[in-house]
């Protein structure tokens, strides 16, 4: 999995980069087809946002979370990405089962 972390309008602190890299690694257990992942962090006026772009073998998951803190935004976005990846994996499994049963 290729991981790209982009900080817009600020310099990303090393501890936050390490935190993101560590947390993102656990996403591989929810879906084994992750090819690329881009995490974009930034702020607009008083809100902090985190945007995830996850490229899968057959699909792409894009989502954005905002809050008043970057770590909080990241954690919220990470939870949503986990749910999306689980949903994608379940769709793959159910379509594989349907294909096997119809054959």
C-alpha cells in the first residue's frame, strides 16, 4: 500500500505524521485490496479537516471530516474509512458467493 500524507497551509509535525502512519496501517486488515491511500490535512478558518482518498482494486473511497482539532478529524475520518472498507469487502464476498451459487 502506498501512503501519501499532504499538509495544506502548515508544516506537519513529526509526531502527527507518525500517528497517522501507525493508525493507517491497521486499515489493511479490513480490506486487502488497498492500492493507494492519500491523507490530506488542512484548515479553513476555524475548522480543521482531514480528507481520505483510498484507491482499491475495483473502487475508490473518498471522504472528508471536519472538526476543531486535526487529530479528532483524523480519528473520525479513520472510523468512517474502516466502515467503508468493511462494507466494500462484504460486497465483494456476497457477489463471490452469488457467483459460486449460480454457477
